[in-house]
C-alpha cells in the first residue's frame, strides 16, 4: 500500500461546525471549539476533518451562502482561530478539508451587489440573468413570467425577479443564493485564485458542494423541463472541461484530497469525475443510496427503505467503479437524517446499539473512503421535534409552506411526521458530549434544540462503556485503516435476494474478507460453510457468534489471508 494515495487509506470525519462545540457561550459552535476537541477526534482514529463552511455569510442556508470567500464568519471565530486550528490539527497528524461552495454565492457577495446594479456592469456576467417570458395576465406590475418552469431545490421558482434591471437571476437553491456563471472566464479565474489562496494557507483539500451543477446549458435556460429541482442542470455540457481546468490551474502541485458532491451522477459519469488518472476529482458523493426511500413528494414521506434496493445500489457502485474510479462511503451527512434512525432500529436501546454498529460494519468494509458524520460514532438519532417552531432548516420550512399551506397537498400532521423522518435538522442538533446542561455543547441555550436522549446517549458515557457504539467505532476504524484487503479487494454479493441479510466478500491477491449483516430485528439463518474454519474473526457486534445464525442486527466479519480465493453463493 506504499504507493496508494493517502486519501484512499483515510477515514474522514465531517464537522458541522455550528453544532459541534460552543467555546464562547454564544449558543453556536465555533473554530476554537473544534480545536478543543481535536484530542477526542485523534483518539477516535480518524485522519481527515471536513469542515462545513466557516466563511463570511448571512446564514440564510447555514453558511452555504457565502458573501466573502477570504474571511471567517464572526460567529465561528477569526482567521487567527482558523490558523490555530490548522496548526493544532497538523501537529496531531489530522488533515483539514474545507467546504468549497462555488456553484453559487450569497446575494450579499460583492460580486452580486455589482452584478445587479445595471445590465452593463462589468460583473453582470458573473451570474446568470435572463429576460422573462412574454407578459401574462395576473403578474404583478405587469412583469413577465420567469424564463422557464424550473423549481428551486428549496421550493418555488428557481428564478428571482430583480426590479432594478428588469431581469431574473437563476438560483437553483435559495433565492439569496444566486448561481455563478462558470461560462464567464473571469469567474473561473476568481475561483481558482481563491482555491490557491487556501491551499497555500496549508489546508489539505476541498469537499466541493454540488459541483456537478456548475455547467449550465445556455440553450436550456429558456426551456421548460419536467425534471424538478437542481437535477435539470446536473452533468452539464462543459462540466468535465471546467474540472480539468480546475485541476490544472488550482490543484496541481498540491498533495490534497478532492471530493465532489455530484447530485444526479451516474456510474459512467462518476468514472469520468473520479477517474484513476486524477485529471478531475479524487472521488465523488453519489446520492442514489440516499434516494432509496423517496416517494411522490420526494423525501417528504414515511416510506421505509427496502434492503434489496440498498444492496442493488451499493453493488452497482462497487462493481462500476472498481479499478476505474474511487467510491466514497457514507450513510448520512449534514443534509441527511441520522443513519441509525433511517436504516437501523431505535425501538429499544439494545436494537439501537446493535444496529448502529451493524450499519457501520456493513458499509465501511466496502471499497472507498469512509465518511463519518459527527455523532454517528455515538449512534446519535433523529431529533424528534414536536413543533414546527423547533425547525431551523430553510429546506424544511419552505417545504412545509409549499406542501401544507400553499398547495394543501399534505396535512399538517403528516408533514410533521415526515419532518421527523427526513428533515436536515435531524443531523444538526448539538453534538452530545455529556449529560450536563445542553449535552455539554456549551454554557447557554444553543441555536437549535438538543435531542432529549443526550442524558444517556453521549460521548462521556460511551467512552467509559467497553460495549458502546463509540468504542466499537474505534476498533472498526483501526481495522479499516490498516487492512490492505479493505482498500484493494474486489466485491461480490454472496446471497440470493433477501430483505434481511446483506452478505458480501472482498477479495484480492492478499486474501479475502467476508462481511455478514442482519438488517432485521429477527434471527436469520444462512449457510456459513463457505468461510474456512481457519478464517479469523476481525470484528462483530455480539459476543459468542453462533455459526450460521445472525441474531437481531448482528454483524460479523471474517478474514483469511494468503489463501486461495473462495467463490460461490450462499444458501439461505
């Protein structure tokens, strides 16, 4: 593994800074708070810390609306605080990856302030402006209707009318997040200059927000579409040209990691985005797995996923990228509900404990770079908010306004149930450090409510419990980082279709690994004879595994090194 890039052997930990640790008592997590918890992260065993945006921002979308790429938002600290964090992390062997948000800026960015002054302003072409369609009856002040029917990912039209210049600007997300015009050369130059500035500061890479959306088809900007939301702009006509240019003009010469958030990406497109020649990105986030429980109203439903769909998606991406590109592995992030609430079982503390461990095992032994979201190593659960006033997320609040109040398509009671299941705020409640006030997050009431289960589900309690989710993650991460078969092996699904069992193997010239997971609360039997008696048990979430039986939410992993490869299907 000597010649393997470091990011293929790393485990990444995402920090949603606003909710991680509040060092100054203002109710909001900050950079000094991250620095204070570096020893916890080092002990956990992770290698890379991905920070959500800490740049200057009005906070309309919790920092994903940037008004100055070169400044730190006051709520998070100062540039001196950032430099101190970077130095302290590097001293501990931890790398820092920044969130790069360059599909759009805030409407309070200086570029946009200039752009909207007049149609002749030199910054006009930094953003995407278009005339409306012909005037239609009922439009206020007689203004034309939007250029097309595209919808924002946060509900409503993707176009916002500007009275001063009489045109619409495109915003695939919130109306205060105007999309940049990457076809305009000066925009790309500004972005590449900014990236080099941060790399010269010493950061170790970028997570690139919705990077697959930066290339818009000029001809499509005036056409209606049956595709909702931002997917209409995914994988645009010049996307690979722009990423190759980014590699050449901003990234070459730096030993860094890049991962692209790529909505609506396909396997074939991912093989181009994250090709082994590293001409564009190192890896991508695909969201097909995150859509397995979608419904007619998108994420707003209470549908339970089918394990067969999960296995189909994971298998497709494992086989499709093996040897050609690189996978990223994640169950959740700051935009997704908590993994154990969505894919596991929180109906009892036993099932919560076992399913949280099982989920980590089932996913992270696949090929790819593992991503943990803060609190996942504790098995943190969905928030369970009872009132709409508890929510802060722009997507959730806009969806409620549209689907309940405007369209009456969903009842209040149903929507509140759907928010409990799918809202992004489920992932954004404060990190649960201990059983003290506000879960040890800070000295004052935080910006969003604390999950009530912090009294028993917290890092302090789990650190002292050998059977905790946290201590299981520590053992698991050590194996993932050190075992070459996990990095190099191919993938084979082992069982016939099952809605309870996920059984697979990883193989290479060094040996073989078998991963067995039960996704149900019922005992499951299967034929385990394919595993040689000499195989070593690497890890499992129960004491005393009974061969051929997986107890409720049980998982177990075997390894056999330097022996002949064993093939074949299991009999269920």
